């Protein structure tokens, strides 16, 4: 029996998580689901957006399935990544049949460092000004670059590209770039790098030149929304936050207050995140089945409004579950 801690959170988190669980629970997996609270509403209720109890439950879990939170994101998801040392954030972007987007041949994965950089939270006022410190450590660079190459090797991917700004941020990005090429030498996989700004240009103009991208925290946050946009939007973008001991799976998107409460959020990103969780836990065949079913449903034009359809969040999940029983 695997213990899955489920944190729906705020806004559409409370819609896409039940839709995803509808599918998982319909497939009779040996999972125990334990619900935990975090986020804006939790803050209003208990005075803290991330109660100690939630953190403790996470530390007893085999995996965490996270929806989204709102304005407390820095104190919840960023904190969870640091507390649980979830140093690698894996964000695949792949074109899907039936989804209108710029290109139909995108298949790349952003591996984002998840614990350092400007997101360390070292920000302070200095007189009338404000300063944020960007922390990049050798250990942090080594483990994320190694993770990216090991990931590429395991997944049969051909190239790892580092994105950085080492010409301007000579110390921090310099360390990242140097470490990247040191580690790349140990692998029989092509390695190259671009400055982050040029990399963004190429991502939009010729995304097929990318395979695995590895980058620091802030750049990775921004670039992975860009790559999500390349393949049809945030409703489709899943992610895995991986550490030595813990793992948390969540859609890339936030609580989407503009559509929350209407029951129209696309649960695909969360369903695909759950598939990443299933693979992590050793249930690859089930993950395969759900992904196949999901792609079939979308290719048939049965989608939520963000993709031009008229299905509600739960109706879409029900279609996917039905298709799971057929594939
Ligand atoms: P967002 O990701 O919530 O929404 C951006 C846009 O994408 C909106 O137009 C939204 O309607 C759309 N969208 C997002 N997910 C969708 C889905 N599943 N289906 C259909 N459309 C979808 O980002 P935004 O608006 O910048 O932030 C809203 C709140 O979320 C903020 O309070 C922010 O702090 C929080 N946030 C939380 C994150 C987390 O919990 N991991 C990550 C990003 C933002
Ligand atoms: Mg983000």
C-alpha cells in the first residue's frame, strides 16, 4: 500500500485534484489517500498557510499530489520544495494531437533547479531600496546537472542544453555553466548551452532543437511557462518535484482565480502529473494507460473550454476514465 498525501489547495486546485482522483480511484490502485491542507484558505482558517501537520504528513508519504495555491505560493510550494529538499523540478512539454498550438513537433523537458537561486528568499530592505540575493552553490549545480544527464540517459534522450546568463552573472551563472560542462564529460550525450535570452528566442522560433533543458530556479520557472505555452497552455503542463527522499507532483499552473469555481479548469496537467507520480512509484503500465486514454479523448475533440471544447472538469475526467477501461 502506498501512502499518497493529497493537497488540493486553493482555487482550481480544488477542482483539478478531485477530477484526477476520480480517475486514480476508478483504477483500483493500492493507494491510501491522506488529505492535507495548505494555501490561502488554510491561512485564513489556522493563521498559517503550511501547518506543521501537513509538513509531517508529507514526510511520511510515498508521494505527494499537489493542486495549486494562491497568493501564499511562496510560503507553501516554494517552502515545501526547500523543506523536503525537492531539488529537481521536471517539466515536460510535448505537442498533443487535437491541441491547436504553434508547432506540432515539440517534445522537450525542462529540468529546473528547485531550491536555490533568487527563490532562496533572501530579500531585504536597504534604506529606500530592496535587495535579493541569488545563491548558487557547487553542490546545487552538480546535483541538478547530474540529474538532468541521468534523466536524459534513462529516457533515451539525445541532448542536454544548459540555459544561463554567464556573460553578465559571471559568478553565479559562471559556476553553473562550468559545472555543467564538467559533468557533461561523464556522459555520452550531446551537451550545449545558450544564454537564457537567446534560448527563449530559439524556443519560440525552432523548439525542435531542444531535448532536455537544464537551468537555474528563476529561469526555469519562466522558461517552463513558455514551453507550456508552446504546446497549448498551462492546462496541459505537468511537473514532478524530486528529491533524494521525497517526491511531489503538481500541475505547473496556479490557482487561476479568473476561472476558479466555474468547474471549467482543464485537469490534464494534474492528470499527467499523476502519471509522473505513478511512474515514480513503479506503476508505469497504469501511467501509460491513462496517458493513452487522455490523448485519445483530446484527439477526439472532447476538451475543456481552454482547448476549445465545452466539457466541464469532471466530465472530462469521466471521459478519460471511460477511455482507460477501453484502451
Ligand atoms: P495561473 O497559472 O493560476 O493562471 C494563468 C492563466 O492560465 C490564467 O488565465 C488561468 O485561467 C489559466 N489556467 C491556468 N491553469 C489552467 C487550467 N488548468 N485550465 C485552464 N486554464 C488554466 O497563474 P497566475 O494567474 O499568475 O496566478 C494565480 C495565482 O496562483 C496567484 O495567486 C499565484 O501566486 C498562484 N500560483 C501558484 C502556483 C502553485 O501553487 N504552484 C504556481 C503559479 C501561481
Ligand atoms: Mg511558475
